[in-house]
C-alpha cells in the first residue's frame, strides 16, 4: 500500500468512529447541561477526542434540581 491509500483509509476510519460517537457525546453534554457544540471536537483527528474528554473532566458541571418522583421528561 502507498501513503495515499493509508491516509484515505485512516481518514475513513476516523469519520466512521466520529459518526458513531457524536450522538452519545451529544446526549452526555445535553444531560449535563454543558455547551452543545462540545461534541464537535470529536471531528478533529487525533487530538479531538482528547480535548473533548479534558473538557468533560475539567469543567464543573452545573448542579440541576432533583426531579420529583414520577416526573418523566415528557411531562416535565
């Protein structure tokens, strides 16, 4: 294999993994009450996932009030 083929294969693998991780990362960010654009860091090759994880680890998460028992997301 040559360098061009290796580069394209690596990029396709990165795009596939990023596509699989965007939705769960978005859900985590939404539930935590953090900025919605943070999962876009995952699209950056090599350092993107590290930056996203550091943001999640080092940022204080807002404390949300406890939901009353029996309250679902649809009825809230």
